[in-house]
C-alpha cells in the first residue's frame, strides 16, 4: 500500500470515528493532530485532503475548518 493510500485510509477512519455527516463543519486540527501523532506528516495529510476536495467530498472552510459535502467513500 502506498503512503498516500495509508494516509487516506487513516484520515477517512478518523472522520468516521468522529461520526462526521454531510453538511457538518469540523475543526481541521481535530483531524490533523491525531494523524500527526500517528506518524503522518502535514504534507501527507494535506495531500489527501486536497484530493478529497477535488473529488468534491469535502471543502476547506474559513477558520481552519472542513465541511463534508457528501458521505465518505
């Protein structure tokens, strides 16, 4: 499994554990800090978040927040 795929899996599992639903805004730090503690770099996390934004699954919101647009893959 590539590092991108590992990061994507960990990020999606974290969002699911937070029970994030579509149209809900969450603090970006609530996602990034646990993933950083698990050994993922900020660049790896942002790369996956950017890919999810391109897929229109989430968007970056003002104030270091994320908004889920549709259900997680």
